[in-house]
C-alpha cells in the first residue's frame, strides 16, 4: 500500500539522514526542516493536501499531534543515541546536566550509571517546567545542557549551551516501520477527517495579535509567510513580552534581500492586554544602497552571544576579555575590539549586543574595507542618514575592520561623531597594530579616541592553546547536528597535533579544520591521521592579513579581485561571502560566473 509521508526534522543533519535511509522504502516521502511552529505549518499544509502520515521528533511531534487529524510518528531517542551525545558532553570542561521529560531523562541517567559518568539529571513534567529548571541550573554554574529540542531551545534562550540528543539511523528506520503500521490502521477512518481553513485577510502587510500568555489570537496569512523565516515562537514571545511590559516597540530586520520594519503596540482587549505586531516590507538593499553593510539576523546573533557567553577558557587573558565584554553590555560607551584576524572580534561584538537588553534591536554590520561610497553617503549625510541610522534606536553599529577605512571616510566619520549623539552603540574592530598606525599618521587619532571609550584586546589562539580541546568539542557538537554525524571526541594524538599547529588564522581557522574533520571522520573519534590530512592542506593555504590589492585596471576588474579575496578568506563559502559583501547570493554568482 503506497503511503504519502511528510518527515519534519528539527535540524538539518536529521533531514539528510532521513533522505539517505528512505531509498528502497515503499513510501512517497517529503522531508522538511523545521521546529515547533515552523514544523506545525508544514504539517497543517501537508494534512490539507492529503498526506497520510507525519514523522517528526520530540516537542515538535507532540505539538503537531495536538493540531492535525492524521497519525504522527515520533522518532525516538535510543540508548545508543544518548550514549553518543553523553560521551561528547563528558569531555567538555564545564558543568553538564541532563534535562527533559521522564522517558528521556531515565534513559540518559541509566546510560550514565552504566558507564560511571558523573552527569546530573533533572526531570520535568511538561514544557512549562523546563525554563524554571534551567534557570536554577544556570544559577548553579552549569554551562552544558543535554536534552531534546525543547530543552536545548530553552537552554540557549537562557544563554546556556545545548547539546542536542540527535537520532541515529536505527531510530529513523524504526519510525518508517511504525508509519506503515499506523497507515494501515488509519486508512479506514481517513475519509471521516479533514481540515478546512479560511483566508482571514489578503492585506500585503503582516499583522498578528497575541495575548499576555503569548498565545496567538489572530494572524493573517502574510504574517505567517513573512515572519516564520526569521521569528520563531520564542522570538515572537520575546517581542510580545517587550511590548506588554514597555509599550510601543520597533526594530529593523533584513529578510529576503529586503529591509523589513517590525513594529508593535499594546492594545486592551475584552479579556486583558494584547500585543499587536505589524510587519511591512521596506526598500530593497539596492534601493537604500546597503552594499558593504548588513543587518545580522537576531537568531544568528543570539546564537553567537550564547556561544561566547558560555566559553569556558583556561587562559587568563581570554577570561579577562570575556569579563570585560560582559561589563560593556547595556552601557552607552563605544567599544574598540582589537586582535589578530580570526580571534573572534565579531563574535564578541555580537555577544555585547545580543547578550544584553539591546538583543531585540538591530545590529548593523559595516564592512569598512568593502563599504561603497553610496553607503557612506547614506549613513553620514544630514539629509539621508534617517534611512538607516534613524531606525537603529537602542541598537548597535559594528564597524568591522575599521583600520581598512580610507582617510576621507575616517574624517567624515569623525566629523559625524563630533556633531551627533546617536541613540545607538558603536563597536569597532581592528588589528592590534592600530596604535602604531596612529603614531605613524596612518589612522585618525581623533576617530580612534572617539570610538575607543573602552577597549577590548583579544589574545591569539597561539597564546591560548589550552583552550583548543574545549573549542574543538563545541565545533564537533555543532557540525554533528549540521551533517548528521555522531562524532564524540578527539583521540589524544589528534588533540596534541592540534595544539602544536601554528593557527595563524586563529579560531576561524580552527572552526574550518574541525568542520572538515567531522565530515571525513569514519568513526566515533577523530583520529590523528584525519587531523593530519586536514592540517596538511591548511598549511599549504595562504594566511590572509590585510590584502595588498592591485588597484590597476577597470572598476570591474578591481571588484573581481576584491570578491576573489573575500571568497578565499571565507573558505570559498558563497553564503558567507555574499553576506560580507552585502549582496545576494544570486548577485554574487552573477559577478563570479
């Protein structure tokens, strides 16, 4: 019997595993990546279109089951799945706890007991109890939380690091078997069920209303289509809370190559206070001449802030830098971050912004080495700066690689700072030789002292090699989820080889090495030979400092050289390159084809 199945994976790696295991299965399978509300959206659409079975996981599966009238099969977390993640978490040099529902916690605790792992476990009865438990654990100094999707999402919301209990292939194959079984049982009743939905509004603006429990009581279709990609249910809840507590709220977000304006205001409803959200489409990036600048999505910035906030460093200089960064959050001071390329300057800038009260406000990143003349005209001219700076109230402007700024722009920016007191925070980053450049007349002392009210120097990875193992484990966890792998750690010989490497590209280079190592790893541990193979190719690649560009030729030829340089610096990753250049992937592809 032919079965139409929709599988909803909460993370990309599980999607790839489901697709790879579906070959040869007697079913028509579609797989989407989404969690909670996004997963529910896919499920409701699938139910309307005649899908027979939905396969999902954890809290997303439970949410879908309560809202659709077709069977929902849950991908279980097996004992072997728990063993893999717990082995990885055990190696991290911080306090680790397991948090979740009774079934998950009991299984994980049993694994810990058998293997004599000293990891505490905490059981919650329902989703509403997760936040309280995690809050108490954070106060007790825990950094790592092992759990399912709901637990990990709540942990990251509180600034903790979540280690997701990923599912292995045996769990996925078992869900396929259950799907066929339930389809046979449900087919006789299918004709009695159906779902009818009406279009509430056709207005080309997103409007939604939430009550004080952060439950949506109204939402038009445009809101669902445009908000879902950049505001999940937790993010919406944060905005609703802000509106109900502090009144009218507005911010600016970049979505689908356009700048969107998000506003909200409180409304007194018949049953209590309500929060009204409205999203309108702004001008395109080209229309406002945003080349060389980009708005960092709040979701990505919050993840970066959580990672930075949970770094457990054994290096005194790094611990001092992190402590200083924490003290700079929510201050009205401009911050100057210095350090070698790849030391995490941008990560710390995002930690300062997204880790504090500004987290819901815009974070505008300006690539000083790539920003166009039109962008500076838009930003700094009296008549036009309202297009961007006027929407950045209580936000942050991050001047990345400000030492690449030309003499003319340095003077214009210094003049602007002399005349204006903007309602946002400035953060600038540069290499460590900026004071030497100032002494030699290569950089404006006036601009430096205006933007360096407080300073934050970062050590190189060569100066903090004792942190390499902990950072590597974090990256293994990240790329396990991304690629559906189950790597649990490094062999001692592999770790020692990483610690002997020079790391002229610092943390950025270590991340690239670990991504490649996770991808090629054959077993549960990354072996010395696998690390050797990756490092040998890295040693052959040039390390990129400040480029000495050849400015001869036409503007188009110079542009091609700049694009090629950024592509190299980003490891030929076109998504990251397009983001740094402030253009779409389509535009980038057109320029390099």
